[in-house]
């Protein structure tokens, strides 16, 4: 097996720089590209990035890249790759996904079928199996993906399995919830730090608050889930266990946090508590049933992060317009608070009553949204007297 791989951390459009920053904070050099971040490493780096990245979607190994303008070039290119370094005899290796963009090859089912045939032929040759005898696929699964962009094929193996946004703590969710990795990315884009109050007045199932608490406590987001690579015979189980133990011991304690979420729906508040308990942060977050209009605070230098109703979550336009107007009125007196609001409503600023200091285009799944950013006036907190 190989000691070093070329890998990709895939990311939602607009979040590549956030993922790149996380990878560099893990001590790994990387290059940011559209929709992904490229880096190199061995099995350890593959495990660590899966365990620790909060804003990425998946970690994939790049098996190879080559030009493919014809199906023959595709077949020969896939056949030439060193599959014997990845796929043990008996492995399952579906071509799980093919994507063709601005390329002469555009029939994705055909790309999958031809790529599968090429891998089979290569493994038959390497393991000295007769061509007429099918390979038995009863072992660990390696999901292969083929992406062809501008006539250049990139062949990858997914190391992650279920997307990284599936942390394992969400017991239940409401309508159109924000994904965990999107929530984490927005927190990383904001100016919130654990010493600041954080408020989500439309908290739904509690994702922003839970992700903030996990960040503050340094809880590895992948600690409570499984990964595709765990089945692979060339991944050292002892190394994986050791890195998980390190992640558990990295959790911080004795931190005072002021993280509050509220929602008008009592059922969503209960779900938020259930999710917080599953994530192990129920002691450092607080959820309560409350109307947005009833929220007041005397605290300073806080951060509001909100994912208010939009898209499929809309009840009706008039109700949403009223909600945004009320948000503007309620948040206006909070001069020292920064506000970050995620919505697909292009008229949000007009309804809210204030132009954003900064607007960032993102995608929540396939839905285009904007993150409206309003920065508070920074003031010094009063120093508490001793005694």
C-alpha cells in the first residue's frame, strides 16, 4: 500500500477558504480550488482530517488524473492507474458516481460502466485471475468516483462514507434544517469567540448553538461517527484508535460559555435539547421557548447568528416580511452586537431596514443563500473589582 496520497477535501461553494484554513490549522499544507481543497498526506492525515474538519463535506483520495476525450482514452486511463495499491482481492468497488462537465464525454452511466470494466481488467491482471471469471466482491467497500471536467478525468476513492455534516448527534430535525458543517462554517466566518455571548433567536433544532459549543470545547466533530475507511485492511486500526483517543483527550473543560438558543416552537426546543445531550454539550448551552419579539439583553459585544425561515420553510411572504422587519427593530438597539443572518430572500436588507456591512454568497445544499453580516461597535467590558 502507498505511504502518501493526494487528497481532496470537498466543500460547498463559497466555503473553500474556510476548509483550507482548518486544514492548515491541522498542520497540513494545502491548495484551495473551486469546490475543494487539495492536500497530501498518509493514512494519519486521512484519519485526522475526517475526524477534525468541521466545514468540509468529504475527504477523497485522488487515484489519478488524465485526459479523456474518448471512451477508449477513459478506459486506458483508468486501467493504467495503480489499483493494486488500494483494492485488495475481494474488495467491493462500485463506481458510485460519475460527473461530466463541459466535456466530450457526457453520458455518465457509460462513464461508470467503462470505468468499472477497466478496474476489473486491471485487478484480474494483477491478481492473475482469468478474464472470463468474474471477480468476487464480498469484502470491504471502496466507493470510486469519476469526475470529467473539460476533458480531464479525475478518479477518486471516497474515504468518508456518509457526508461529514452527519456528526451523529442529530436525533431529530425540523423542516429544512441547516447542515452541521454549514453552521460550523458560518461560525468560523463570524467574529464569534467563546468569550462572547452567542444568541440564535430562531434556533430550530439547535445546530448553531451545538456547533459553537463543540468548537469552544474542542470536541472533534467526527468523534461519534463511523467512516468508510474503517473497513479497509490497509488502514491501521490501532492508529485510528490512538488518534480517536487523542481527540477525546483534547476536549476542554471548565470553560464558561454563554450560548443561548430560542424558538417559538416548543417541540423544536425539545429537539434542540435532545440533540445537545447527544452531542455532550447540554451543560454549556441553553434553549428556551420564546418569541423573537420578546428577546432583550443588557449584555455587550455579543453575536447573533440566525437562520430564519426561507425557501421551503416559508409560511407566507407577509409573515416572513414581518419577521424580518421585527428582527431589524429588535436588533437595532444592540449596537455592540454583531449579527449574521442566513437567508435566500434577496430583499432581506430592505425588509430588515439596514444594508449589510458585508454579504457573502453561499449554498445551503442546492439552495443559493446569502450571509448578511452586520458588525457591532466594539467596546471594552467593565473590569470586575476584586474582593
